[in-house]
C-alpha cells in the first residue's frame, strides 16, 4: 500500500503537506480548526494580559513552559505580595460551555506542577494564587472578560 502526498492550502500564508488517505479531508479540517483555535487562544491571552495590566498587575511571564506543561500568564498582584498563576480560557461564544468549565482536574494538576517548578527554580517566597480569566466574544469591543480570583487549589487535584 502506498500514499500520495498532496499539498492542501488551509491558510493562504502556510500551505501544508498531507498524506492522502481516507481520513485526509477530516485531518485537514481538524488542522484548520486547530489553527483557528490557537489564534483565538493567543488573542484571549493578549486580552487577559491587557486586562491584568489595566487592573494594576505586573506581567512577569507569558506562556511559561515546564516540559509539556504551561502557564498562560504569571503576574504579580497590585499589592506586590502575591504571585498569580493565570489560566486563560477563550471562546467565541458560551452556547455549549463556559470557558472556565474547560479548566478540569487534569489541567489544574498540570498548572500546579508547572507552578511548583517555577517556584523552586526561582526560589519564590511570595504568596501564591491560581486565577482563571474567562473571555467570551470575538472582538475587543464586545468581549466579556471575567476574572475568577483564587479559582482553584492545585493541591486538591492530586
């Protein structure tokens, strides 16, 4: 059995090669949706960072990684006493689920483990807090931003 490689244009700027198989159309569609999903997520993280800055937070890190685990935003609270680990969830609409409902037990555990690595690596002695910022909408003008302070305790996810 052999497969033909064809070029399928999903994004005008980035043509991508795919293997032609019975599922190639499905794969192409999923890849296209993933690119859109990533764009939405990055836009949401930018909105969240702007919101935090405007609320007096200092952004310390963005997209901080520990292996496959990541923290969207690490910030210092306006009172300068707390390091805040922020998970950002963005949706175009909340018809199916609210964005914050996507922060499940596994995600909380991964954020906690990444935060633990961050704290140990930098010898952080400040208080720690875990927040979620939920963004619903497609434009800066119409987006609804909800900041859920102290949204979870990762110690309870183990």
